[in-house]
DNA sequence: TTTTAATATGAATAATCGTTCATTTTTTAA
DNA sequence: TTAAAAAATGAACGATTATTCATATTAAAA
C-alpha cells in the first residue's frame, strides 16, 4: 500500500533526523536509527538502499518544506524590504523551531559534497534565489542601488543569517532572541544596499 | 631532537591538510596521510595519539596563522571602516590562497563539535572578536550607530564572508573575484551600520 | 668502535557496522 | 478459509581501518 510505505519512510527520516543531529552522520549507526524508529535494522533497507540515501531523502524532505514555507511568507509582502525582513525573521524562527533539522543542515549539508559526489542540492540553490529575486525586484523598482550584485548580495545576506543560526545550533543557550537578531541583520542589509 | 620532531609533525599536518580537504575527515585514511607524508603508518602514532588529534593540531596551527596574519593587517589601518574593508579583503584572499585549509575549516570545523565533544575553538572566537572589537571602537568614536549589537553584527559580517567562501570552496570555478566580493560585502555592511 | 637510546617500520590485530538474506509474520486476493 | 505475495525481522557476514607492537634502523653517547 503506497500510503503505508510513505508513512514508514517518514518515520525512518524522523528517527534519522534525531540521531544525525545528535551524533552526526558518520557516528550515527543504522541500528540506532532503526531502534529510534521502532523497527528492525533490516527494515530500513527495504525503504533505503544505503545509509547515504536516508540523509539525501532527509535533505529533500526538509528543504522542500522550508522552501514552500518561505515562498508563502514572502508572497505576503509586496515591498522588497519588507520581504527581506520577513525572510530574516522566518529563517531564524525556523531554525529555532527545528533545532535538529537546523543542525543537520548546518553541519551535514556542508560535507555532503564530500561523501555524495553527485548530489546537487537544487532546493538550497532555489532558497538562495528567493533572496536573489527580491534584490533583483528592488533594483528594478529603483529601491536598491544598481551597483549591488545579486549573486553576491544574496549570499551575504543568507550567510549573515546562517552564521547566527550556527551560533544558536552549536551553543547551548540562545544569547539573542529571534526578533532582535532578525531585525538587526535585515536592517544592516537593507540600509547597506538601498538606494 | 625538538627541532626535527616539529618538522615531522608539520609534515604530517601538511599531508593531512591535503587528504582531509580532498576526502573529508571520516573518509581520509590514516594510511593515506602517512603515504602522502612519505612515512609509515605507525610513525604517525609517535606524533599523534589519535586520528582526531591530527585534525585538532591542524586547526590550531592554521587558525593561529590566520589570526596572527589578520591582526597584523588590521593594525595597518586606523579607521574602523577601513579595518572592516581590509578584513573582508584579506579573509577572502586567504581563502583563495589556501583552498585546502579553507575547505577543512568550512566543512570539518563545523562538525568538530560532534566528534570532539570537549574541543572549544578558542582561536575562532578570537577571530570573530577582531570584528567585534572594530565595531565597538566604531561605536565609541561615534561612527557606528549605538543600536548595533556587536555580538550580532560580528557574526553577520563574518557569515557574509564565510558564505562567499563556501561558494568558492565547494564550487569549481570562482564566479566573482576577491576584490569585487570584498568591496561589495564590506560596503553593504559599513553602510548598514554607520551612523 | 661499541653500547644505548630514540625513531621508524608495517604486518597483524581487533573492533566496528553497513548490509544481506533465510526465515517469520502480516496483509491481500482468491 | 486458504494460498500467494509483500513486508518485516535480526542474526550473521564480510569489509574496512584505526591502532598496536615486536622488530629493525638510525642517531647519540661512551
């Protein structure tokens, strides 16, 4: 039954999210994931061909969620600067609400190019492009300086948010709240690029 | 003889830099590092107790270099904004000139908290604080808005540069040159935080 | 030169874990 | 209800690889 299979896949991914976040991909044992999911070791291999595939499926599922959610959020605003501010807030909010996912994306996504030679993270590129598109729109509306290179600016903005996330994810306590961090970071950026 | 030992340690670290960058920590075999260094597998264990220790020593050595170099660069400027610009340029230049090191710091440093429970990267914190101190100085001189929170701003700026590095390190070709990227990123930031 | 100490070697060890598959259990179809 | 198919199990396998250590080599001291 198609429905049940998806259910079990998701159960495995949910378990893997927890275990990968806690131990990292390499130190996470397949048997631990199985135990967390409440199934036998071998069952995992009915749904995933290799351990790697669990991580890839995890990326795909989470990134799809994140991307869809952010698209919706952005569409609620019409002003490019308001979009940027909203992006910052919801990005950081997402991190706060999904620590395990955030930790995996922070840590494992970066090394994914090493152990999965051919895996191209298209969803991540699309996520970055959400910012790129806002900047492009702002330039066209004359709100953002023509000197700004969207390919650099989108990375600078994402990187600023991402480093903040890293700090939260890897340290135990949150020193700044989401609202403050989002407001600060988006205001540096908006003031920095506006015409 | 002290001198010779240090020499061999460095030879091992140099070899490890190459291998870790190419394969990542977990996929790098100790025997490969030994081969790259032109020594026997066992010899590595005279200089390092565990594989982990090679990576830690590597971090320490590289970060010390990076930190020393950047301190010198910053001290050449007196104006906080000029310091920021110089920081951006030399950070990106360093990445460009030391691809292997950059790749390791990008990828392995992030997961270091996972496999080395007790390793605190003090040098990295100091590196971030170089930016924090510049911002503090700028605030005191009235050049930077009092609303700016150095603990957030330093991460935002570093993150912007770091994301650019990530792009360079993980993609094959460099799309933007160092000068352009440094100028863009530091100008967003400076305009964003100035009074 | 001879003795002693320090270094280096690399084959052997031992532990780890991803993956398989013969068997059992559950579900579906007849 | 019974037969066939699908899904699940988990013990066993086998490949990998960090680390050790008995032996050999080189350097230092006597």
